[in-house]
C-alpha cells in the first residue's frame, strides 16, 4: 500500500474495533509486544480520517528483526522524526481498511500511558 495521506473526515465505523483487534492479535503472535488501538477510530462515534491506528511496543535493540517480522506480515515502513510508522490494508467483514502502526520504544512516554 502507498503512504496514507487523508485529510478527509469520515464517519466512525464500528468495524474499526475488529480491524484493530485482528492487527493486535497478529502482532502478539508474530513478536513480543504490547499493542493497542489508538486514535479517532478507537473512540466510539468520533469522526476522523478512518485510518485504524495501532500503537505497539518495540525493543529497539531488536529493531531489524521486528521490522523484518512486520514486513512478512504485510506492513510497509517509513522512518519519521518520532519513530517508525508502518502501513497496511486489511479486509475485515468484506471491507478494506487502512491501518497505520506506530512502533514505540518501550521507554517511550506514550507506551507508559498505554499500560
């Protein structure tokens, strides 16, 4: 998938919970991580970009292994100022959903807020 650039505001969709759960389960099976649904799609009835955001912890000492594991799961990566972001698309309940995965260092304050 190409990089997601959506400034469009879309109506909230309950299926985003199922998409996030599927991604979190996939991540937990593929590697040791704490993953959670974040962003506007995690808030019932909140309109937003429609992209399902998931944040996951990453042991930065094993970053190469983590990125390779996630590539095999279908994610494409880009380096951002604040870390690594991955994008993928998922078919859930017959609909395509765009997913954005933010990899967080286990020492990151956002990670600590997720616990």
